C-alpha cells in the first residue's frame, strides 16, 4: 500500500493468489471439529456459532457435545424453560447467548417447522441472530456464498491485503467491501474459502503471533512485504475478568445453575465480599433475563 493509498482505495491482489493456496492448506490442516462433520447439520452449526463467540474451541467442545446430545433439534430446546439453556451453558461465559439461542430455537420451531432456514434473510430475522451468525450458518451449513467476517478472518485480511497488523476494533464498511471482493464466484468454493480463511487466522495468523513459515500466502502478504509495521491505530482492547462485574455475575449464576430449588439471598451474598458490586451484578442478571426473582428473597434461573 503506497503513502497515498488507504485500505479503502488500495488495489486488491488477484484473488486467485489467495484462494488456491489457502484452500489447499485447509484441505491438509483443517481441524476435525464436530460441527464440521456432515451429521452436525444446520442446527449443530448454529449451536457452534453461538458458543464460539468470544470463547475458544477447547472450552466449547465438551459443552457442545452435551448440548446436542440433550437437544438434537431446535424443537427439543424450545420445549424447555430458558433457565435450562442457561444451566447447560455452564461456564462458557456471556450466558445471554444461551437465552438468545433458546429464543432462536423457539422461532425456528414456530416459523420454520423446526428446521434451521437456509435463506440469509430468514436467518437474520431470527431473534438473537446478527449479520455474522446468519452468514456463517448459511455458508457453513448450506454452502451459500456470503462473506463471513469474524475476528480471525478480519485479521487475515488486514495483514494479507491491507498491510496492517490488526483490523479496526469494530468491523467497517471497507472490511465488508473487501470481504465481498475476495469471495470466490462459485458458491461451494466461497463457502470453503470462508471456513479456510477463518481457520488460517485461528491457527497460523493469530492475534498473539503470526507463523509466517507455516502460512500458505506469506509470499503475497502485504504486511510481511511491508516489513511488518507495528500497529499504530487505536489501542487494542484487552479483556479483563478478575474483580469485574462479569466475574461476580459468573459466581452468582454458578450458584443458581447448581441449585435444584430456588436460592435464598443469603446463598448469593456468600459468593462475593463487595455488597455494592454484588447487588449491581445481580440486578444486571435480573435485567438481562438470566435470573428470576421470587417472593421472600428467593432467586432461580428463568422459567419462561
């Protein structure tokens, strides 16, 4: 990229220079993950996409297997109370995803006869489904041609094409245009490209460090060819957990998940020393629909 070019105006490399080597690499190095197997079906793909948001694969795998064993179809989950989804979510974090997945299962059951729709617009119309998840399910489950932009893909494109170390903190219109421009024309190839570029970012071109010796497109990578200039954009957002409201929320939910009956306030008070922070976290859980307050100072996971 020249001094007068921006990520929006810089010329794209011939897409074929990226497609063929990345797809060949994926054929050899793709992980054998349960949601990539044919028997997973569209519901298995959707469950995995909800669980993998901001959560690493190794933490998702056991919960995913248990979830599909218990709820192999959307209708099975829809028939349960939402609190059961929260309970089964375990310690994956960001438990509102469990409520959103439960809501999507209800909508799939009521609107689509229990089958996850293949149409992008219908997926996007489901509660709790955003642009990324709709594109991912349409692509990975049904082989449709959509740009699938997660953090890994955005990082690969930022380095290989625009020549910067990291993408912006939030997805931009320029990134979406780039992703569309890089999509192979053939639907099946485009779906495989989406999975392959994501895997490359997860295994080789990672946030913690790039392994250019293993990268199939290192010779064409704009960032490497530019000498790997250091990131000069907004500070990267770090993720903290210890001592935060997120940690307190997790401790409160853990008590409720393990309980077989409504839990008294005293049991929740015992999990955290700071009464103000504890009350704030509990209020947030109630507001988010993750905890249901009852009479006499009792609490439980949501029943409806």
